[in-house]
C-alpha cells in the first residue's frame, strides 16, 4: 500500500487486499442477561464495576467499527479517484490503526479481568 501511495498511481486492485476489515463479535448479551436476571446483585460491587467498564469499552469499540463500516464504501470509492486517493487511503489507514488500538486495549481489559478471577 505504501508503494501505491508513494507513486500517486493508485488503483483499487492495488489496495484491495488491505481493505479487509472484520467487526468480530462484540455482543453484550451476557451483560444484558445478567442485568435483567439481577444476577449482578449477587456479585461483589468491585466485579460489577470492572465488568461495567469493560462492557462500556466494548460498546465504544463496536460503535467505532460500525462507523468504519459505514465509511468503508465511501473511502474505497474515493481511493479510486486520483485527486482523492491519497487522502482516502490515509484516512482508511488511520481508522484501522484506531480500531486496532481500541481492540488491543479491550483485549487487555478482558485479560486483566479474567486473570483477577483466578
């Protein structure tokens, strides 16, 4: 992708392999079920607080990934226009970097919680 950016001659087939994104599974069904069944009332308040923060982080990540999906088509179309290609690809790279950072932080939170429960 860097070669295509540097040359200024960008075609969608040059960058298509880099445009694959996946939202993964970010369901909060377990959290909602725990709230609805009042199961969280039987948990220590510290555990509930950690889980609430974790699911807030997960919701933020899921919202950001949805935002990228909404912009995906627009960015890939812009990447095919010579006058917009460089900026569109840079924007896409930035969105992916942010999503990866958020995912990494979320995984660290999951790991920390699971480690604390041993």
